[in-house]
C-alpha cells in the first residue's frame, strides 16, 4: 500500500492505494464525525459491503443507494440524496464516503460539496479510472441534459482509498476500458511506467493483483503529481485531457451508446497520435509504440462507419475550449505532450480519417 | 465610496460601497471575460439597468431574469439558469453578476460556483441586508423543500459593489427590515456605530443617502472584519447569528408568511437580550438601550398570539446547532457577545415569554 500527499487549496489529503487501503479509513473514526454515510450502488454493496465495514471499522456507517448509470448524475438526484441525508440527521459534521465508480464519486462529491455548504468527503473508488484518475483531484459534478458535468464543484476529498480487490467485480470490457486511461498516464509519464505497460498490459487481469497493484499505483501518482502542481484545471491540468478531445466527440456522435468512456479515449489517443505525426510534432517510432500499447489492451468498437463530418463538428464543443479554440494535447514523444491551440481543422480531419482506416484485431 | 479588502482562501476581493460603486465594475472589463451576464429581477432591471450599464461600462452584458421571491432559490432554477448560460455561450471565462437582493445573490452565487465547476462572480446587492451582510463572505445556496440554504457552497465573489441609490426602490417595510440587521451589527460592533445608530436610525430613509451611506459602510465593515478572521462558518462567524436563533424559529412558526426575515431578527434580538438579562450576562441598562434601538426602527408584526411551545420547539432545528446543542449568541454588553451552548430550555422559554408581553408602538 502506498500513500501520496496532495496539496489542495486549504488542506492536504492522502491517497491510499493497494490491498488493505480501506483500513486507512480507521483514522476517520478519530475525527469526531457525527454520522458517517456511504453512498454506493446496491449490487456493489452486496458484494463488498461486509469487507468494507470490517476493514474500515466503520460499523455504524449508513448506506445511501443510488441507481447505477449516468442518469444518477443529475440535479434531481442531488436533491434526493440531500433530502435523504437530512432525514437521516446528517449535520455539518457528517462524513460522506463514495464507494463506487465515476457516477457515485462525481455525484457523491457534489452532494458533499453542497450539503449544508460542504461536509467532509472521502473517495473509495471501485473502478480503474476512479482509482488512477477521477477520484483524485476534487472534480465533482452532475450532468445537465446532454452536457456532462456542466454543474459541479472543485471539492477535494479528505482522503482517497483505492482497494484493488474490488476490480475483480468489473466486467472484462469495463476493466479494459480503464486500462486505456492507464495507457494515457503511461504516455504522459513516460518510462518507467510506459515500458512496464509495454511488457505487462496485454496479459493484465483484475485477478492478478500482484501485477496490477504496482502499475495502478504508478498511474495514480501521475495524476497526483499533476494535481499537486495545479489543483484547478488550468494550463497544466489540461494534459490529462490527452485523447479526450477526439474521445468526447466520438462519445457524443454515438449518443454515449457505442463506446465506454475508456474505449472512446482509446480511439482518441490513436487519433491524436496521428495528429501529432501529421503536425510533425511526434516521430513515427514513438507513435507506433504508443499505438501498439492501445492495441494491446484489446478490441475497440468500430468507428469506420461514422460520418467524419459529424465527429469533427463536435470537436469544438469540447469543454476545455477557450474562446472557441480547441486546446489540443498532442504527444511529442513518450513522456512529453504539448498543448497546441492553432491546429487547422483540415489537419484534425486528416488525422481522424487516418484512424478510421485502422482495423483493430 | 469605501473599499475593504477581504481575504478568502484563494484570493482577495474588494467590497466597494457607496454612491458610484458600480463604477468599480469597469475594472472587470480588463479581466478578459468571454461573456458577462447579469442575473437579476425584471422590475429591478427596468428601474436601474440603464444606470447600471452606464456606470459599469459593461455595454455588452446580457441579462438573465429570475422571478422574484424565495421560490427561485431551488435546484430546479439552478438547472434552468445553467441551461440558459450554456445556450448563451457562457464558457469557463464568463462572468456572472448578481444584481438584486438575497434571492438573486444566493442563487446567482450558487450557479456561478457550480457552472462548469465555477465561473467568476460579482455581487451587486440592492437591499440593505445584502449590502451590509449577505453579499459579503461567499455564502451561496438554494433551499430544499422547507430547508433554507440546505444545498449551497462557500464561493467568494470577485468583488462586491454596493450602490445605495438603489435602496430607494425598497418598500418602507423592506427598508426597515434591513435596518434590524444594521442594529445587529451595531450591537456586535459597539461604538461608534451603536451610538451613531442611536442618534440617527429613527429618521433614516433611503432618500437621505448622505446619512445612510456612512452608516451602511460601517455596518458592512463589521461583516468584513468577521469574514476576514474566519471565512468559513466556524466559531467566530457564529456571532453573526445574533438574533437569528429566535428569529428563524419565528419565521418557521409562521410559515415564512408573517415576518420579513429582518422583522424576525428584530424580535430575535429583543428575545436574546431578555435571555442575556435572565442569565445575568447582560446588564439592564445596556439591554434597555439595545431594545430601544430595535423599537426605533419601527413597528413589528405581533407575536403575542403565537404558541410559545411551538416556537420554542423549533429552536433546536437551528442549522448552527452542533450535535443538537443550540449555540446561543448572547449580548454581554454593547459591542460584545458570548457564545453559550448550555442554556436550559426553561430559561429560553422564559425569555421568549418576556418578549411576548412587549407591545411595540
């Protein structure tokens, strides 16, 4: 188990990662919380609740179940959960723990940030992307109509506890989807993570915790380092958007039905590599190694039937656009990216057409 | 015009107060905002919009109208305003200015704090309580059912611009209601504010800006000082709750229909003075001077028909209660209060019965 320290605006918090990470929650028993609530999904709780209570020692924690799926990330659900907290006697000294994936973490964090103007919050992510990325850094939020995370807050958790054993509950497809985000971290961080992924990612499985745990810890550290240098999403944090500009457009173009988020990022990484090559920012050899890493994760749903005009038209709606200009995060080599805001649409289009030709195994 | 500096967690901001305060908004033209929006109520904008645009120089500001009244403080309205912002092309570098009273300020601030996880926000309060109290300090929020401000955020504005000329739009009753909060600040601050109020509050009118402006500036400074010492609501900020424990109970007991918030605070001040006297914390002479100040503001709706049991039963629902214990803010003398958490219910009841006997002019 590793622990990293993250500097937020007003306090520091630890990310505890690895087998036994939930035991770090025992510390919160000393914090004098009036009440402790776990927001989670019922099937997850049925599978892991007992172990969670045993490891954390939080015998009196009460559960708040939310339905699985993106629909739970709504203002309506925020009101619903806040009303449940109030009924259950939660005051300003209550603690909310989010045990789950991105939906539970984003919703739970936003509820915690707004309930009585903010109660303490702990992230206990149960997916790969949660453990290495989204649970770290304090981004919370809900969707408004089709706009993801339009309403939210920066609200750092008091602690992140990432127990890898729960990843065995993930479907193979969900597991692979998380690995695309790990590949993103590998490209950002370079070696030794990149090289380690090259040798191991093909055979990774959630059951093989021994292999998985150190890789996840290094991948999480990439996020921790970025957050420590720039808690709010300004220039630096933007690098985490690598692969996401094309990725979001692909998700939107298919109404969030065809790809998991990670799969869309997988394609997004391939597309932005092509963009880097076309802009002569990225050499062919590094591009090939990066692309090979994406391919090793496994099959991606097809994109060659998509209308390129539609996908390209959606690029400019990227939330990280500034004054309508897309802020492209483009790999320059393994371990280095550059932010470019003056990419001509024709070049982005050509890069996308390049990847539409790719037939993955 | 006076300016005070307020230290928030992450940045400092100015409170500009007095005739011409809106001119301070000219500075925001240099900040490079992509879009500027004014959230306000339509009648207010009809009366003051032209002057606001002229003074601020923000010719391209767009308006977002919300219906007057507490019902606008809802999660539903947050979603509605966020959707309007999105339609209008607001990105992360948009600025939102709240021109209005508590409803517009609380709602606008919460929208600003959550839209794309936070855009810049400026308070342009148009009521007394807004100008001397609620627009300063970063409290924002909406109601959930009957629970006021249950969902909200601490989100300091980038600037507060308080132009007293707009107070001439207030009804006499609303104006007086604000003065009860000024009395609260006088009791907290002591002299010279208290003495100045003793000589002037009886004849104060919104038209007499010369008399009003310096009093409001000193009253606002009381809030600024408290916020500077304790941005979040911990021990120190609690002093601002003076008169509000009984006040909130009175508002709830009458379903928010009989009293304005300020009037309830007026009665709350009288009740907590009696509590101070009964606890032998406050001398009779100071109590009499404080009570006289409340009386000079003008008539208060009756309370002698209310069931004391009902009112007293609502006291413990005060949001500032800690572990179910009411944190009483009790005047000890003019300019000093004490926080007491072990007041016996029977003594609080006796103090309330005392004020039920008072017949105001």
